[in-house]
């Protein structure tokens, strides 16, 4: 059996080898059977028969849940080895900003570790309300409502608004939380082709005028790094009287004036009815928000199950998000710096011959295709000092595996060049580049 030899990492106990998979044990074959149903009456049987993760671990090619020793922003440490971090959503690099860290620490000492209750009951503080006021002002909306996670935001908002006589109309490439919010809703869900205003128009025509529609799109798509065709989609929504929710999780702090998101990027803030965002990316914390008309948010506040049945955002996280917003508003030039570095990163990969799709943002996919080649590319890059994220089925279609890379405003141009050179070296060694 052919062997791929892995170089020993600093701090690891021993060197290991990575055998090629036999022809009857391909990554594709293992992935295709990950949803095998249970046998008989034991609901655990499907779990006991799930072999993919163990097989990948045995071959030392399991790419997920890898524990970092620490993460300083543009660099991290894993298994004792320093690596350049090109796999983070920390787009502005604020997780280590002294003001953000100090604000979180002071809130921790003042309020303790948790509110131990939901926003509805004992989990609200003046700091939560201040964050909502600041977010609403930042994205130019009447009001905002803060959730404990971004995932819960989409679940709570969509499920509370899309009732039995209404329809959620979603882009096929929308985030999983949007799809799950639709599943929780009593109404229907219909999909339209990725970023196609023309197909959205035909879908809304087919739905007709007797059902209320909520169109839900990502502003910046989290895997491809492309930006929504907001002008075309706003025109279609206005034509049919549909409301529009834009998930700006990967757009806040990234595009628009001073990082204000997709509506600002296109000068169409008034064309977006609801703006969803997260604090877990550019704003260096955890949590999510929805911004829009006060009456609509008051409805969500009383009927959004993920808000009223979840413990509220911890004080330290709330303070960190507020502090990160302070920094962003004081230093909007960070967004311009991010754009320049992203262009350097994206163009450098493209010039080498890597397929970077239609990326327009700091999220830059490196499309590989084959699942096994993608995992081995990821593994070799870590060994050469660059951290990225392998993305395989079912996050992408079978045979469309890729590395999801991203840069941040605190990278230096020299670090970008170092990472590009390592991509070139590993890409050639793995046979991905000629």
C-alpha cells in the first residue's frame, strides 16, 4: 500500500504515516453512507454503524475538531507548532485588541459569568439594551434585538414570522441556520437559484399574490465569498411586495461604509427590511442580532422561541461586542486595509492557477474537487505552517470539496506573501498545481 509520510510536528509524541485509501474505501464512498438508516428498533444502530469519522482518525486524516493551543489572530499554535491563520472569521482581528479584552474583563468582574436566565425574564441588562441601540444606529434601522447566537437569531426570526399562510423564499446557497429556521416555521419554504434575481422573480410569480413572502439571502456568502445581487433582488421584492431579510453575518465589518454591510455597500439600506448579523466574526465576540422596524422586532421579542427560551448573551460577550463596535466606528480605515489584503490574497492564489470561484471578499475558496485530495492538501498546509478549513460533502456537493480560506485586517502583506508561497509549494507537491 502506498504511503504518505507526515513530518513530525513540534510537541507531538511520534511521527505517523498516512496510507492511501484502498479502492473500495474512498472518502466519497464513506461520505455517501453517512446517513445510513438504523437497523431494527434500536435508534442508536445508525450511530454504531457510522464508521467514517473513526476510519479517518485511524488514517490520521480527520480534519475536524482540531484543538488549537492558542490563537493570537493572524497566527495560531496547534500541536506546539506556530501557523499562519487563514481559516478564521476574525476579519478585523479584534479578538486580541486590548480595549476589547479589557472591556470584557471589566464586565466579567462587574456582572459575573452569566445572567442565568432568558432575556424575557431575568437575563436583560442595560448593557444589552445599549448594544441594541448601537447596532440599530450602526446599520441605520429603527431598532435591534440581540440573541445569544447568530444561529438562534435566524431560527427565532424566521420561525416567528413565517406562518401558515406565508412562504420563506431562500437562496440555494444560504446558511444552514436559514434553512433550519424555515424548517421550524409553520409556513412553506421555496428555494431559488443562487444569486439569481431572474429566478427569484419567476418563483414569486408562481407563488402568487395570496401568500405573504419573506425572501432571505446571505449578503456575503460564507463559502464562496461572493456578494449578493442586492440591487436585482430588491427590485424583484418591491415588484411583488415581498419583504427582504439579509443575513449579514459575513458582511458586517467587511463591506459597506465603515463595515455597515450589504445594504450600505450598494446604497440600498432602505431596500432591506431586516438585517441579521453576528458578533462572532468581525465584532470579536459571540451572539447575533436582528435589526429593522420596532413593531416587527417587538413581535419577534414575544414569539421568537430561541430568544425567550434561551439564556441571554453573557455580560462579558456583550461588553466585547460593544467594545469591538467602538473600535470599528473609531477606526473605519480597518475595513479599507482588509480590502487591500483580501485583494492581495485572492489575486495571488488566482495568479498561481488556483480556482477561487467568484470571491469578492476576504473569504476566498480554493476549489479542489476531490474529497481526499482536499483533506490531504489541508494536512500538508498545516505541516508547512498555514491553517485553513477543509469543506467537504454535505457542506458542499459531492466532488466539489474545497479549502475555505480567509484573511484579516491584522495580517501583514509579508504574511500574505509567506502563505501564498506555501500554497504554491504544497499545491505543486500535492499535484493540485502543475
